[in-house]
């Protein structure tokens, strides 16, 4: 989907037109270039701030129409708060705040990318540009009519005035690929299930070949030959056959161990024979949020030519209650050889992941694996929608993920793993059951997955509360959030490209 918002960079000396955006701190102080551009209007800002009780708090805005003394239609002032409290992720939010203040019609917008103590760094200006694009994203391609009063998508030409145009453009090119990856993940989650089913999802993942990603699609025959009985057991109830997609980006040293990311891709989940209630079942089109993240991540890494060897793997199925669907009481054999008693067919995501995790661990011998899955409602009971659950068998990997979460704002909370929980998924008929009951549901799901990672350092992210339907933020107004793309791109950049 092409951007309706165009963002570019110009020198500070460029004359503003249309809408002018400026930043001030909690003392209402502007940078030198901004003061020069505003001229006498700076005094008007102080009077308007007093009238509107605007105190320059982080993310607060002041809006002045047709200010006298400057040839612009509108002045928007965004507060940055105390300069000593600014964090890297705040600049992304500033871009989102800015986009949220603009009108839906086409506009010319000039943004003074300057703080009170000097010009924004190229990375900070690029983050503002990214925040604008993330906030402006909309998914409305299936709407043929707009109702009266319904918000139209933002269309604007935004110019960020910066100190070093070349440096800002270079930095923005890299971060722009990351935004593209997030948008791709959002697109996949938002698509209706009659459009995005396993075969179509696999086809879209195959478009990564254009970026140099090696993409292999395993069909039912190939998965049967590999012994992926757990994944195929979920898929067998649907008229749409399952797929596993393996994506490889070889941007690191030849022969170097890759890192791996695995996504749950249940393109629609009825619950199977253990069918869900009708209320909100339509949301289960988003039960492939983990797979969407992995595809978006691989796009971002390949587009910016990441200096890392990365494997992305997604298991794609529909979970349907057909006459051929698996039943509670069935026993399936996973690719690992371990047998699984099906207690509840709605605990299907872990079955899909089990075979894909084992396949990746055995075939690629990665440094570590991270899986993402909209796996359990229990994680939402525990953490709500502000944090994703983190389960990990390696403290170093867990710490790196937690730091990446803090840096990007895609926050994680570490949850326990312990052998005592294994008792809940032990089966008297098979090696394990696919659910351990109501208590500690997200933990027993992670314990289940841990049985398929061999000795590989591994983390499981339960993103049920953050990948879809999460509260809207400064940088996301979409139902599908694209959660995890920025988090994991930062993990790779910070620790595996240095």
C-alpha cells in the first residue's frame, strides 16, 4: 500500500508554507532556527499558551490558526517536556502526535526538527518521519463509500527542516524500511480470512524474493514426508491446505550460525471441534499475528541489507470444524517423534509451532530462536494489552529482549518457566497433552513449546494482547498493530550486527 503521506527533508532556511510545526520544552523555549522562523510569533505562542494552559509537557500540543506576522495557515507547537527526560522512542511518538493533529485533506507541512538546545540528530529527525508514517497508516481498501463524518485518511506533503539534509535522508532510508515492515505486518493481520488463507499468505511471503530473501514453501506432501503430524492435525479440518514457509536472509558472514524467528500463522481459528463462542469470533482472522510479524521483520532486515544471517519460519493453517477435523482425544505424532494427546482443539497454535520449532532447530542449528504467537487469552488476563509475555530458557537472550522492548516501546514482561508446571501437561496416554487446564494457561503453553526446542536458546513471546485489537497509541491507530517487528529488528541490530 503506497503512503498517502510524503515525508522529506529540507534545510532550516526553507520558508515554511501551509502548516508549521515547532517543538518547545517545558519552559516554552524554542531552538535558535525555530525562533528565527517564528519571529514575533514566538511572543504570540506565550500568550496563547497561557490562555490554553499549555505548559510544554511531553506530547502536549498548542494549535494556533492564521498567526499574524508569518505567512502560514496554522502553527502547531508540540511540547517535548524536560530535555533531560527525553528518550529515543519519544521522537517516534512526536511524529505520531504531529500526524494526529493534521487534517485529512492534502496539506503542505513544514516541521522544524529542532529542540531548544539545537537541531535534532539525524536519527531523531528520521524517527519523527517514521512516527508520521506509522500514525497515518489506515486499512480501508474494502470501503466503497465513506459515511458522513467518517475520518478520511491523511494526505500531506511533510518537509522536515533539519541541520544536515543528507545525513537525515540517509538515516531515514534505513528506518523507512522498518516502517515498511511494520506496515506489511499490519496489512496481513487486517486482511479478511477469505482473502488471506494459508496458500495466499505463503504467496505474499514469497514476494520477499524480490529483496533477495530465499523463500521455500512446504506443501502438505512435503510436510507429511517430514512427519509434521502436529501441524497437519490442525490443518486437516479445513478445505484450505496448510503451508510452512521458510525464509532465509544471508547478510552475515558465510557459514555463520543464523538467528531464527518463528511465527504462528493460524489464518482463521474457529476453535475446531472445541468451537469458540460466536461473540468476537471475527477477531480470529488475526490469529496469524506472529507469522505476520516474522514476514514484516524479514522484509525490514532484507530491505536494509542487514549484516546478519536470519531464518524466518511460519506455520500457516486454518482451524476449522469439518467432518475431517481432529477430535478431542486424538493422539498425533509430532515431527520430533513426541506424541500429543489432543484435549482441546482450540489449543491449536502450540501444535503448529511445535513442528516448525523442531524443524528450524534441527535443520538450521540457530544461535537462538524466538517464536511469536497470539497463543493464549490467559496472557491477557495476566498482563492486559500493554506488555507481551516473555518466556525464555536463556537469561542473556531474555535480557536482550527486555532491553529491546524498553528501547522501542514494544514492552515485554518475563513470565516463569519451571519443571513443576510440566505435570499439568503430562498425559496418561501420550507423551503430553496439548493443554494443561485453566490455571497458568500461558505458562503451560510455553512449557509445551519448550519440549520442541531441543537445547537451543529460545524465547516465546505471547502477543495475544498486543498484536491485534490493542489500545490505539500515538503511532498506531490500526486494529492490527504490527507488534514485534520493531522489537526484533532492534534485537538483531543491537546484538547480532556489531
